[in-house]
């Protein structure tokens, strides 16, 4: 029999596919199963449109058989089958898609005949190349097919790019049988695994679990042999020796067939969603939020998304991979598609199933076309709206979510020079000095969590409570809320009843600088050199008089500190504390700490200002020493500066000298 040749272009494409296009050889099984599902879809659709009797969806199936000795893997379907001409057209010309032709014809038919009885059928394979992935794992591929309604069957056979043959064959019923002669193992590849039951089972569950027809396989099992009548028994009536086992075979369905996300939401319970989540993502903590959405129209897709209830152990590490599972009509195309989620929503788990996505010749690699981008944009809006709803309706649950993933939202605000700040700033919440609760928790952990959640406020809530004369959104940075609460720089703001946002993440101040303002109100760090608080004329005159009287003292203190500060001044913000550090310019002391903790060649330094409480007894002592004992005043200056460093969470430059200076003052 003369061997027919592929066209030159097809031969090159086949060679390219076998050697490089598909990243993972295992996907050949997914492709062949998808083709079998398409063939059944075609026949089922035809039976509906032509009114054929005696044909139900339950009658269709896909069968997988292996023969380890012959090294063959066979996939059989009872679908529509192919004629000789269709075999040559669909398999003899690579990238010729019978599925695409069929779908196009059916759509035209539906447009012309609005048949209310017809049923929409999704055809997965639309590019006619998935079949040839079989050559990645096999030396020879044989296809025997009999078209529905035809009297004869035909065999197509090929060993690769050298061509193919077509001849008449025997097949008792309609459908297609594809037999692969699996390659021998090499040093780099173990092809024998594709003949193992466990491997086939895992691949079906991974890629084809939601094919709508049963994928069946004859599975080897064992059972105890029945005890022969009259066999000896022990005193308790059991056989006097361990039972023998016998092997038998059973046809088993490998796939679950019905995706959860394809079911009506009204028929699903929270338990259904949670069970699916636990089984899919091995997370025993219930998700904070489940998002199940079905979009139809110009762009159609179904999404099932989960907001996790706890942070994955590697989430904030370089090993974490973001992305949603991507399905095309129930067939998994990609395990993690990163393009469906922006980085700031990378914590979202779930999947998207769409029949509208454009795929290239490898279903693994998506063309980043407008359909994919459109889905990603809609998902982003949906996730944000669901989080906003959670924030509005359940502050305690949202606070728990934010504790896990709020840092990622803040990074999203900061990254890209704040290009996404408008999308994310409404989702930010901060612990606040404003306490709406009258009752104290009293050691009850649940009560403490509720009380803490009640003090987590949005920027909009903060602005709504600002006093008429207040110019800025004030915030304070520190290691913990407790430490921030005791910061000397907050005293004057609390005294005036101004609310303060507490920020404990390293990225907080960087994100705030990217936002710059919210609802027309600029942000201002409580440690900045000027809080611009309204003062009465009497307060201004008193402060000016104190500065004039202390000018020489302050200049001498700055000299004593030998370049450690850019200025020493009397403070208008302190009430009870004797001293504090503030900073001039855009670099705060907290930002200095964060940046210097990074591996950089040069360290940065904020322009530090030492502020002294003019109303504190220490101020009088300093004035006295300036006129009576300037040497001792130098020791006071160094001690006060080191105390201010400690308050800021910084170490004195010379801890030993600081300790000696304190002891010196204590003994005089």
C-alpha cells in the first residue's frame, strides 16, 4: 500500500510539535480524550437536531485500555466516527479541524433554524493539532474509525512525519479507536509510565475530570477467595489459615464528569463549596469568601473563586506561584494561569472555565488576546466588589482577611509608583486611636478580637470623623500598636482629639507616600517636623518667647551632639514626655530603619530633630546647667539624645558610653 505524504508545511509542523511545542508530554492523553468527547458531542447533537430515537447521553462513553506486553495504549469512543474522506482531511492535513468545521456549521444552522428543542454543544478541539501530540510518546499511531450510519470502517496509520496510510478495516460499530504503540524508555524519559494504571488515573483526574462522558478503564482488583465447604475451621469458627486472594477486573469510571462550578448556585450549599475547596487545595481552614459567578454574552465564562481563611505557608516567599486554574469546557488547560490575577489579588484561589478563549496550537500556551484580558479585568472588578461587600457587612471577618493578606494590598498600592492606588485604597484598613467601644475585653480572646476589629477603620471613615479645623490625615509608624500608642509624638494630637492611624508594616509609609492624599486630605506623619496644628495667638506668642529665651541653649545642645541632629528645638507636641525625635523632609526615621535593614551598600539617614518639652522639669535643669556647668550639660545632651533613640526603637551609637553617662548623672 502506497504511503501518502503530509504536505510540506504539515510535515514541518508535526516535527516541531513532537520535539518542542508541548512542554509536558503527558498532555497527549488530555488531547485524545478531548477529541473523543468532541466526537460524542457531534453525534449527540445530531441525534437531537435530527430527532434520532434511542440515543441518550448515558449511552456514550470513552474507554481506555492498555497492553503492557505489546506496549499499546488505546482510547475508544462511540461517537460520530469518520469516513475515509474525513480521516484524510482531518488527520492527513495538520491544523485541519473537523471540530471547528462542525461547530461553524451548527452555529449557522442554529441561526437559520431557531429550534427550541436543540441543545448547545461545546466542542473543545478547534485547531486540529492536539491529535498529533500522540507522536510525542508513541512510535506508531493507528486510528480505526467507522462513521455513524456507514457500512464500512477505515484505518489511518502513521509512524510520524514520514507520512501515513489509509485502508479499509473491520469495526462492528460506529466510533473511533486510537491505538498508540508507546515508545521505549530512554535515559531522559520513562514512557512506560503511560501504561500504568495509577498514572493514567492521575492524568484523567488532573486534566479531564470534568469531561461530560464517563472515561472508563478496566481496573485490576483483588478479593478473598471463598472458603470451600468442609474446610477446617478454628474454635471461633474462622478458617484455620489466612484467606487466599484472587484477582479480578472491573470496569471503573475515572472521572467525576460534573464540575461543581457548572451546577446551579441555588442547588449548592456552603458545605459543597467548602468540601470542594478542601479537596482541591488541601486547606482545612474554611475560606473567608466564596465567589461563584457565571457570565454570558459576548464573553462567556464561569468562575469559582475562594478567598482563603489562612495564609499559605509560602505565600510571602519567592516560591509562591499565583494563578487560577484555566479550563476550556471542563478540560484543564493550565494549572496556574498568572495572567488572570493582578499581583495584589494573588491570594485568590480558584478556577475559570470558558469556551471563548482563543488557544494556540498548544493548549498550554495562551494567546494573550482580548478575551483573556477581558476575563482578567472582570475578575479583578468582581473580587474588589466582593471584598468591599465583606468590608461593609462583616468587619470582623474582613479584619481577619486583612490580617492575612492586607500586606499584599499595600504592596499593590506602592508598586508601579502608585498606579493602582485608586483601585485599592478603599480596601485598606488601619488600627486607629479612635475607640468606639465602651466595654473592655477583660481577657476574653474573642472579645479582644472583636474590639480590635472595631478599631480597624477605612480611610473614608477616618476622613468622615475629621474635626473641622483638622488639615491632615495623621498616622504613626512603629513595631506594634502598643508601642505606637505610647509614642511621645502623639500626645498633642490625642490632646486635641485628632484621630491617628497606626501603621506597623514596613511598606506602610511607602504606600502612604504613593497615595499622597485621600479625599483631598494629605497624609502627615506624627513624627514629621511640623504637624501644622492650629494655635491660638496666646500659644503662638508664648512659644515664640520661649524660643527667643532658649536660643543660645538650643544652639549649644546641637553643638554638643556633634552633627547627630540638624536642629534642637522646644517642642509644641509633647505634654508628658521630656524628649522625642522628629524628622525634616521626606525621609522619616521609620523609613530610615526600613531602608537600612535592606542589603544596601550605603546607609541612609533622616534629618533628625531633637525636641525638648519646655514644660517638663528637664527643661529647667538644662537652663540651670547652661549657666552653671556646661560640661555636665554635655552629658545631659548625649543622654537625652540616646533616650530619644530608644523611644524610636533605635540603638544608641555607643551603648557603653550611654550606660556610663546615666550612672554618672545618678551619682552626682
